[in-house]
C-alpha cells in the first residue's frame, strides 16, 4: 500500500438506528474502527473527515421493476444480486423484511451523502471475503482480522467486533475501487455492487 494516501470510510449499516453500525475510518496507515447508531451520527462523521469514498454494506438501490412500476411489493433481486448468485456468493433477497428496512435506510443515506458531494458505492463484505479467500466475520473473526491486516489494514485492532470487521472489509473494497482495481457487478442504471478483483489473494 505504499503511496496510499486516500481517506476512506467503510460502513456496515444496520437496518435500524437502534442497532450498531460498524465504521472503519482508513487514511494512510491509520485505521480506526468503532460503531455508530443514528443517521445523523454517520452523516456528521462523513462531513468531518471528507472521505474520498464511502463504501456502504447495504443495498443502495431498488430493482428496476420496482423503480419503474410504483408497485408496493419489492422484487427479490437486482441484476447485481443475480450476478453474485451466479458466482455462488450467498446474499439475502431484497424482499426480506430486514432487507427492506436496510435498503430504505441505505438509499436515504446515499441520497443525502451524494447531495453533499460525496462518492458513495455499494459493497458486500461477505461476498468480498469469499472472493479474497477470507472467512466471513461470524465464522472466524480472528482469521478475518489477520487476513485484512495482510491486505493493507495494518492498523486494525485485534478487538474489532464483527460489525467493525465488515466495515473494514468495505473500506478495503473502496480502496480497490479508487485504485481502479475493483470489479463492478450489475447495471449502473439499476444499481451496482463493487467487489475486489478476482486475482486478489494473500500471497
């Protein structure tokens, strides 16, 4: 990561503000992780640090049929979701109750941040961990922590929660995006998910 001077925020967004959202603030060699709760807290953080990118673990768009028809029922999948499913990456459909709440919150936060001039991307840490050959946070927290440190987040603390580790993974994907190394899944007119490059490994 020599010459890496970006400021990134990774956000593992919770569906409700009563639950913790993991935050990773990464600039240069400095890495800080913590949790926030409310939208106002998250937006205030972004305003203070003025990141080059905000990488959010949450759906940031609705399926095209829902966008265009005005129907009440949210379809299960967008093209970006289906593209990841074709790669055997597990993810929840958007018509799950919890995902409907998360999508609504994610879309609202993205809209606010973009209006304030910030670059916002949708990421999926669980799928990114699969591609990077890392365990998901709830499966092996220690191995994920060690793998993320090897991939550049040297300042990551060993006592990170699963939410913070997913936020750190989100920030890592944001770094790949800024360096032009990320892969984009989906149709930009509907919504995309940014993932790490296929060739990335820990060697």
